[in-house]
């Protein structure tokens, strides 16, 4: 891999959406498994741990992006499809894709266990999934692996569930294609610190 590892502080500051990734023999199933064993320690409300991950690699990863492409082909005007296809190819050229799900059965159980918070659990579950996504993204970034968060759900959900035998109660939240970075990301703009953080 031509990229270098970094520490967490630098990863947080320098993280970017890398939408063009490529294959790398250094990014193995074992490496991804090692990193995910770290990121699944992300917190969740009531420690409900409703997040679920499916990792697609090699041919399964490519099959996923073919599904996305054909689904979008039926929806995107033909004159605009070339740009869509090019973007999707940037994901497909990578090593793999992590699919993030929320287990609705877990959320339902939490609602039954703590009915006074019933309305909040769906929101809290998505907050937990966002933290799981971020922890995963940071774990990849510290190893020099490029990634981005994509949201082609819900239009692909049923075909994805059928193709990989995903439990019916798992709800697709986001997709994270990853691989060796194959582009130089643009400058990241941030609001002034003082507009975001207030001290009293």
C-alpha cells in the first residue's frame, strides 16, 4: 500500500471522503476484521448494540456495485447516467464495501423493556449507527485506507437482502466502499470554531 498509517488525532483532522479507491493486496479480509473488532466498541444508547455490519469483498463487492448501477440505470435520465456510472466505478474499483444495518428486532425489544423511552429508540439507534460508521471510518483512516459513506438505500434494500440472505429485520442505513486511495481529495471547509463551540 502506498499510503502510511497515522495516529487518531491526525486521522480525525485529515479524514476525507475518498470516492475513488483501488485494489490493494495489503488490504486483506484479516486486516479489515482486525479493524472492525476495534470499531464495534463504539457506544450505543442503553448499550443496545443494534448495529450490524456485512462486509462484501472481491466478487461480492463488485456484485453489490453492479446492483446499485442497474438500479440507478432505471431511475437516472440516460443523458446523466455516464456521470453516475463513473462515480460508481470509483467505488467498485476498491477492495470491498461495508454495509451498515440496524437490527429493528433489537430496537423493538428495547422499546418493550423501557416503554417510557419508546419514541426515542429509533433516533438513538441511528445515532449509535453513526458512531459505529465513524469509528469504522477512523479505524480505516488510521491504516491509510480510503473510504466514504454512501446512501443508496432504500432503493437497493430488497435486492441486497435477497442476494446476501440478510435477515428481514435488518434495515440498511449506509454503505462504505473502501480501498487504497486513488484520488487527492479537495480542501475541507469548516465553520469557524467559535461558531460551533461555545464556552460559558
